[in-house]
């Protein structure tokens, strides 16, 4: 003779168990999402700092080699100092703000060129400064 167990068999999860699991998942996501967004922002800031450093270094090298500052960032690419002008990570375009040298202090007084670059972004960095001031 077969004896069947008395009582109900449990099949699946109860509504309360599912609500607890979903609540825990939502809590974990609400903690992880800001951390992820902050990490992405720091990565973009790191890329911006590196791009600005590289562009400034290349502008200086071009100026020393050619005895005049570049008139545009494309001059640096044409001369072979860079393969391509990097994109600003915050504007996602190669639309850098350029500082022109003063004609009286320029290496070539007839054609003053670029002496510095800045981000075109109007956003504020995590340290409270504007990206355009870097």
C-alpha cells in the first residue's frame, strides 16, 4: 500500500517571498547605480585630463619644431604629431576651446597661433571646478 503524505505540497514561492526578493534587488540596484555613475564620471574626467595633457604637449612640441604655433588643431594632425584630434569626452566632439597667443609675444608675430586648449563643456567637475577651466 502506498501512503501519500498528509498536508499540502509547496509549489513555488509565495507573494510575500517574491516581494522580499524584489525589494532586496531594488535596494541593491539603488546602491550600485550611483556608484557606477560616479565611476563613469571619474573615467571621463581622467580621459579629459589625459587628452588636455597630450594636446598641450603636442602644441608645445609643434611650436618648438616649426618656430610658430599651430593655427588650428588640424595643423598638428597634418604635421603628423597626432593621428586624429581627440574628442572631448563630455561634448563627444572635437570642439575644444582654443586660447590664441598674443601677437606681441608670439614666436611668429605675423601669425599668432594656439597656445592652450580647454574643454568646451559647460559642466562642473566632481571637485567643483568647471571643465572649461582645466
